[in-house]
C-alpha cells in the first residue's frame, strides 16, 4: 500500500524578487513499511520533500497524496489534524520541549490525540522501554545527553502509532555510537511495528540501515535504489 | 487534562527566564499596589471628610424652614424655624435619634485692631451633644456656658493667624434679621481645634441664646441638627420629622455637593489608574513578545505534533494569565498593606489640607485611607483582564508563524 506520494511536486520559495526552486517536479512513492533514506547534498531538497510529506508545507505545484487522499490543499488546521496521529517527526536538534520531562514529552502527542490517562501511561512506559530510557523518565532534556534526547524524540514520534515517521538528519548532532544506537532503534521499530520511516540525511553512516535510498539532486530525484537485507 | 498540561508547559516557560518573569511580576505587583493604595486613600479621604462634615457641621439629619436659603445664611424670621426646641424635643423621642439641638447660623466679620476676616457664626447649645466635637476639641481656655452673654469660642488656627489668644477681646460685626448689621465686643473664652483646618479657620461659636439675641431672631433657629445612632436610619428619621413648611434633609443631601465634587476628582484618578495599568500592560506584552521570539522553535515542534494555532495561543495566554494572577495576588497583598498603613497611621497633610479644602469640604489635618473589598476586587480583576488583553497580540503573533518557518529556527 502506498503511504505517501509526491506527484510532480515543486516548491518555490520567494524572497523579495528572488525565487529559489527547492523542488523541481519530484515524483516519489513511499510504500507501507519501507525504511527509506533520502540522501543528497545540502540544498538538494531533502528537507523540503520531507516537509511536504509531513504536511508541514504545501507544494507550489503538483500533489501530495497521503494514503491515496489528496492533502495538497488542506487548511492549516486540517493539516494539523492530519499530522496528529498519522505522522511522527524526528528532528536534527532533538526538538524536545525544554520544560517537560522525557515522560511528558512522549506523552504530549497522546494528550493531543485525546488518549485517556491509562492508555497514555501504558504507552509511554512501553516506548521508554523500547528506546531503553525507562530510568530516565523524569529527566528533563537539559539533564540528558544528545543521544538520549534523540531517543526520546524517536519515542515521541512513535507515540500515537503513526503510519509514517519522518526523520530529518536524525544523527547529524550525535557521535558515532549514539548515532548508531538511534538508527538501530529506528530500524528495529520499523521491523517490529511495520511503521514506515523516511530519513533525510547526508550522513553516510545512515545509508547502510536503509532498505531503499533515494538520491535528490537540484530538487529532482537523481537515483532510487532498493537493497535486500542489511547492508551494514 | 490537556489544558492542565498546556498550563504546565506555560508555567515552566515562566520559570525558564526567571529574572524576566520576576521583573514582570514586580511591574504588575507595583502597578496594582499603587492603584489600590491610591484608591483606598481617595476613598478614605471622601468617607473621612463626609464623616467629618457630619460630625462638625451637618449632622445626619437637618430640619430647616422650607424657604431657608443656605447660601444667603438667611436670618429673616419667615425663613427660620419658629419653635426649634419643640422640634428638637420631637426628634429626641425617636429611638434612632442620639441627639438633636437647634443651631443658628449667621455671617459675620471678626474685627481686630489690625485686620478683619469674614467668619461663619454658629449659635450652639453648649451642653448639647451636638457641641461635643467643639467641646472635645478645646485646646485653651474654657468652653462656652449657655448663659454666657459676652464670650466667644474661636478656632486655634484663626486665633493664631490673627495673633489672638484666650482673654483677648474681639469685635464681631454680624448680620441680623433686620436691614442693618450689628456690632459688639466679645471676649475669647477658649480656642478649639476640630482637626479640620478649613472649618476651624472660618467658624466661631456663640451660645445659642446670645446669638439669637444678637441677630434679633427671637427664639428662632436656622435648623435643628439631628445625630443618629446609625446613619443608615437617616431616611426613616427624615420621613418621621417631615411636616408642611419644613425641609428635612439627610446627610446624603447635605454632602451631595462634596460627593459630586469628589466624584469628579475620582474621574481624574481613574485616568491615572488606567495610565498605570497601561504601562504594566506594555511591560507584560513586551515580555511575552520576547518569549514568543525566543520560542519560535518550540512552536514549530508543537505544530509538528499536530497542535493547532489556537492551542498554541491558549498556551501563551495561560502563561500570561498565570503571571498575571500571581502578580495581581501580590499586588493586592502589597496594596492592602499600603491601605492598612494609611488607614492606621494616616497621612499628615497639616496646613496643606486647609489649602485644598474649603469650609464645605472637611478634610482633616491627617487623612486616613479606607479599605474596600469590592473596589479592590474590581481593580484586581480589571488589572488581570488588562494583562490578558495585552497578551493577546503576542499570543496571536505566536500562531501566525507557519510550522516550517518556526522549524527553520531549529
């Protein structure tokens, strides 16, 4: 089943008179359960493609289909509704809410989606266990290492059991060991839960984890390769 | 629950930049405390001067002749009460009445060797309770005796300004019921001080009998002044004393001019309150706007999690509401302390009081504040609402950013 599809998607940013073409007609289809790496040099359009897939932004032209439904022209509120419970995000800078503990950060999307107390408690405990941070539940972001924060971010992205997780440079600010841990957790969760992962990255350490590597260059898909099994 | 969590995020955000939150809190607290203290003081001044006026001038209820003209201090027989003693006796029979006594008012000029000043002459019944404030305020010499035919009681301030003292003789030129004024010499028996400079500087006392004879009004009086146990009974007593040919007025009527004047002054004061609270609002809006700028990234994260603009707005409003509630609480506390201090210790105005007051506005030398729960509650709520209104713009501004723009701050 196709989870997300970009059809001839373009994205043009206008700054004053100047136009920047971030995407120039991208056609990309992500199937259910895939673990895809979106690679390419800086400015190739990786983050833009991810933002269109995550309904954080709208294409200048072309279409975005989420599970076959055209979401291109949805309002900001409708897109927020769609993100909640359907799409999870992992960002480069961990992106946790500074005032909340690890537990509370993971709980936040569950609160937004209206889960009751019991459901939230069970799900957060399960996720903390899955990312190996049960002992750190009460710690706030500033009391955790970068790797731990990114694991909390992964757990938070998975909280509402979304069909799609979009990770933007998830290892860029982590050392080798922490980067590997985070990627292993994501891959394991992909295999165990069947959640679809798309990672935008230019970190060569990430590529071996992916089962599919899509290369973007100058806002276009330059290459698209499938791999069987672990290439690490 | 979700609202609670939003609120929790908001509260923790306040703790993130403690110094800024504390400074905002101080601004709210000081602003509101200032407004509450000012208001308490003004209300105290109004109530105090009304009570002073009741005590030394108007009483709670006055019975006058229907045609009596207060402005002219009329002494014409037809304007005066024919049988004031009977009226006073009638008033005394009412359970609500503490005391009732006739009084005769006349305009006069006090003449010394060096100068002359216009005065109001009060013909009073010296032993009556009505005269108690003057009797208790005696600071030198003796009080008047009812049958004293040559004595006068003058205010200490007036005596001082004219260089007079107890035992000195003064000449008093007085209006009479006839066409021609009369003049006689009186000896100063005593000096009084009621604590109300405006009154003391312009009023002298004669025994009622002497004043009646001097002004040639017979047994008549300008009014019967009635004091009550409880001032709220004024309307009941006024109704009981009403009769054809009489004009019965309560302390509310008698102090109306003063209350109206003070209400006008209150209008000005409300402007000051508004300015103070507006300054506080600007501080709050500025703090919150800075907070919004600093947390652009956080808003992007929340938006990516599916939080809607109005929920982000609610979060910022809660932040402001919380800061406002704490500030308002502390402001009420500090303001109440200010009012309490001014209510017990008072603010000594001394001669300044005389300069701002007239004989009709009985400002005391020391003015005391009066604490009023209802007004304080209104001011607190208004301050809180103004804070919320001030935070609307920053909160709205926070929702204006597209998620991707907010995330670009990552």
